[in-house]
C-alpha cells in the first residue's frame, strides 16, 4: 500500500470515530427522552449561554469536517492517479 492509501484509510477511520464520539451525548439525550416523556432539565442560566456553546461546537465540527474532507479529497486523487493514469 502506498502512503496515500494508508493516510486516506486513517483519515476515514478518524472521521467515523469523531462522528460516533461527538454524537454519543446527543444519542443518550434522545434515548432518555424516549424513556421518560416528562424529563425536564432545570436550567440555571440564560438562554444565550446554552446557544453560544452550540455555536462554538458547530464551528469546531465544521473545521474538523473541512480538514477531513480535504484528506478524503487527497485520498481519492491519489487512487485516481495510481489506477487510472
């Protein structure tokens, strides 16, 4: 295997791991809501405190997806250049 294939497979594995790790808390919240219809979270702060955390997470996820998207692009270009040239 060439370096491009190894790096591409590694990047794809990392993307899948990040997806699972970043979504586990969300999946647990959904599971708890389905188990208990009357689940209520007592919020001690204003609404903007929680929404600012959401925006930060969205920017972080976007930058990670962009980085790994570039890695997938490089991986695909290496495969095309090796087998179709």
